[in-house]
DNA sequence: CGCGACGTTGATTTGCCTCAACGATTGTGG
DNA sequence: CCACAATCGTTGAGGCAAATCAACGTCGCG
């Protein structure tokens, strides 16, 4: 339960009282794999902080093609930022990939906390910045790197996550077909 | 000079006095093509609003490959949001593509305006959201669309811009080589 | 047990890149 | 005002990365 306090303390300092107040405004939930937390086309009202397990956010194209925006495992936040911030309906799904224990921060409680602990504005602003810069970087990576290089970056960013999720999810994240991803990995193994 | 007030009025309502105050905090500048407004590796301290002309933001990879983040023409804002918000050095260049007349809003003046006209926080928050969602959409497009489809989207988004800038800039934006882009266009012409 | 999702492998195709050459346009200095 | 260089757009030949289609073994789960 202290994991989320660690996350906060990376950017702001809270007094014990403030920490307690913060914790009183988040709700713990245990979720089974395949649970859908957020539907494309609906308005996102919560942010999720992952204590254990794995979540992913993705969208689905006109067709039936899924594309993964991000994964979130222990210590990460995940949400449909656009929908959450704008109050408009979003285009992302959020789904549990591996049984998870998460903390839910509703937008409503977030506003209350902003009022009580203004420092939190800074914290969540930094989260948005990080999201923005992560998107920018990934966009540039997709324009300029090969699939193999993107895979390397994925491994660095998500560490052991790669051993806990279906390989096709990774393929989707780096933007290749599962078949090609499989071949790529065996090629990498041979050349090392 | 009223163009920027139109931009504001799309999301918030300002009284004449507030409008005047706002205008007093931005500085008009006339710039020649090829002017560099922002250097990668430096801290971005301004937002730019384009009255006329064209600007672009881009980064340069390890190598010598440029990738365009965005264009801005009449009525658009442009800046290195990440650097501006975080105060850290950014990785984008901002350059004038076509002689331009812009309004410069320094971060300093922006803070002052936030204080005097709190409604502006809302306006700039919406700008950030739009930036975030534009990045997300482009990321998804790059993962799932062909070069031709990305070109179509570019045309819709940037309208007549395509006739005013070097074609290689468009190629860079949609993520193909100038050669391939040229062939693609002539193929499109034949098939229509 | 049997079904469905997943990962793998092979054959073939295709979208896009690289390299190279050439005309047209721009702009710059003499 | 011309001459030359530089930049740009186009075209072609050839190559490679990744997609598509199809078949098959494996595993987890109802």
C-alpha cells in the first residue's frame, strides 16, 4: 500500500497527514484478467494506479485491428488521459491482462485532493508531461527505428513484463504482426 | 491582430478589458524563412501563435534524419510543450518555413496572465489536451495506416498547406522518403 | 477430453527504401 | 544581370523488411 506513496514522493513531498488524506480518497480493487475497466466511446472518470498485475490501454481501428497505447504494471499509472482531462468520450479501452490489484482515483476525488493538497496539481501535471513526451518519443521511434530497435526499447522500458504477457501483445505494441515478431525473435537468438 | 482573440474565444470568453490585457502580454514578430526559434537541447521559454506564414517543429535523430512533429500555419499555436511545461531541455527544433508574422507569449507572461485571468488556465489546458490527443492519433495512424492513407489525413488536417511547403517536408511528416512520396503522388494522379 | 487461443515456421508478395541519374527551380555572388 | 551552385522533384532499377496466407504443434481451460 505504500507503493503509491513512493510514486508521489518521486516528485512532491507530502506530510504524514496529507498521505493519509490521499490514501483515504483512493479505492483498492482486485481484478481478474480480461476485466474491461474502460470502454472506447465512453467518458473516462478514473485514473488507475497498479499495485500488482498488468493492465493495458489500446484502441481498435475501423477494422478489427488492436493497437496498444501502453502497458502498466506495478508502480505505473494508467488512464485515458484525453478523455479524463477533456470530459469528452475517449477512444481507448483499458483492460486487465494479468490478475491485478489496483487503486482507483476518481476524477471527483482528484479535484477534492487538488483543493486540499495543491501540491498534487504539480504531481499530476508531471504525469501528463510524461505521457506527452512518451508519446512523442514513440512516434519518432516508429518513424525512424526498425522493428528490432523498437523491440529493444520496449524491453528496456518494460523490463520483465515481456515474460508475463502474450507475445502478440508485444508485437502489437511495437507495430508488427505476431508472425513477424516470432521470426524476429528467433533471428535475434541465432545472432547472439 | 484579432486572430489570436478568435483562437481564445473558441474555448473561453474574455471581456474587452481582458482581451486588451492579453494582447499587452504578447509580442509581435516578423520572421524570415529559415529562422530557428527553438534549438534542440535548450529550454523552451515561449509559445508561438502564427498570424501568417508557416512554422514547423521537428527533431533530429542520432543520425542526420529529421522528423517533423507538427506544422503550424495561420491560427495555430506551436511550441515544445514538453520543455515548456517541464522546464527541462527539449529535443525539438522550431523553424520558420515561410516568412511569418507571429505572436510570442513568454512563459513568464503566461504565468502572469494565469494570475490575472484564471480562465486562461482552462484554455491552455485544452491546448495541451489537443496536443496529447493529436500525438496519440498520429501514433495509431503510423501503426495502422499505409503511407497513402496518412497522406490523405495530412491533407485533411493541413488543407492548402501542402501547396506552400517543400514536398520533402510532407514526406518527412508522413514518414516516407521524398522519392517514394513523389512516386506515390503520381500513382494517385493516374488512378483518379 | 476437445476446443480455441497462441506461437511457430515456410512460401510468396508487397510496400517502401536505397542508390543513382537527370531536369527544373532558386538564389547568390561576381 | 548572368553564371554557377545548391536544392528540389522526378524517375528507374534493384533490394530488403515486413505483411499475408496457410499449415501445424502446443498449451490452458471449460
